[in-house]
């Protein structure tokens, strides 16, 4: 069974070996920083459910959300800004500008637009 003591000892020995081979290696990094790096990669990649990431990392969903909430802000912002909207005040609707290359079976369309009424 892998205990935390065995894991920390292994990580310490591994850092020493890496430092011998690569003298410029920053051996001040801790196992905790490696955990942080792993969580960050999982959240950016987005293929694993956040609950599973939290469970595997030995923490709670709430802690992950509180600590890493801003992790995907740039990605979310880019996705939101990529959606082109046109507001039609006269007809009380919103047009989502659609790329003509996308599937033509989505909603009522006019010249590559999807009309979504409110």
C-alpha cells in the first residue's frame, strides 16, 4: 500500500536524482505543487468531472471551485465572445448569428441566422 510517507520519500529521492542530472532544476517545488499542477491540468483539459478530480485529489468539490474558479475564465470568455448576437427590438427576438457551414437543421433560419425569441 502506498502511504503518504512512502510517497513523500519517493518524491524527495526523485528530486535529488533529477537535480544531479539537471543542476538548474528547481528542487524547492513540493509534492503539493505537483498536486496543484495536476488539478490545474485536469480542469483546463475538462475531460474529467470536477467531482472526480476533487475525490482523486483528496479534497472537496467546494474547495476546488473556491480555489480554481478562475481557471477557465479566459476560455469561457473566448467562447462567449465568439457567439454573435443581434437583438431585434421590433420583433422581440434575439438572432444568434450562425456560421453557414454549421448544420442547417437547427431552428428557424434566415440567411445563416437562428432566430430565438424571448
